[in-house]
C-alpha cells in the first residue's frame, strides 16, 4: 500500500510542476536578443530578392489547427549580396515544431537574408541568419522595401546593404 501512495504522490508532484512551470516544457527557445539590420547584413551569406514558388518537405504541425511546410523552393530575381550559383534555392523553414528558418507566406516578392546550411541541412541549401534571431525578410512592393514600418526605394535599400 505504501508503494501506491508514493507513486500517486510522485505523479501529482510531476503534474503540478509541469502545470506551474509550462516554460520548461516548450521545445522552441525564444531569442535572447535579435540582431539588427546592419548585423544581419554583415552575417548573411546571401541576400536576395525572391519569392516562394513551392513548399517542400513534410508539413509540420504548429498548434492545433496550423501546419507549415518544412521548407520552400525560392526563385531568385536579384542577388544583393553573395552568390547563389542558380536561379532557385531550397530554404529551410521549420526545425521540428520550431520556425527558426524562413517561412514565407503568399507569393509576393521579399528581400530574404540567408545563411548557408553548415551541417546536416536535410537537403536544404540555406536557412535564416543567426538561427532565426535576426531579420529574416522584408516585403517588396512596387520596387520598394517595407522595413520596420518604413518604405524605402529599392535603390536606397541596395545602398544600405552594400554599405554606401
């Protein structure tokens, strides 16, 4: 009878800890500090103007009613920094349940900041800069870049990327 009480007590304690400390059960870790635009540009291996043309990989469930693809195929329209070597690349979006990569929604143009996959990329060429704790992308509309609520003409944005 004592073993039954011990097991019951341990079970109650275990449940209580997980209910009171839910942060210890999350698998995705938030960024301690997100690097700014200038540091993102400096660390990026490739900066492009492109758009998602296809989802790739398995669909990953994120929450009760939402799923995202593991990655995407991105068509490159212009390279602002680095060399891609081809006109489409495979970009990682999800790492398990965590969206640390580049998860583009819709079919619009974006300026995308990328890092080459250093180790087991699962068939993907690029992912987000600084494990996703950086600027991932900005939307492009009418040859202007919308960055942090401000609209910047593409020519000025290109100068910002090149440091001019």
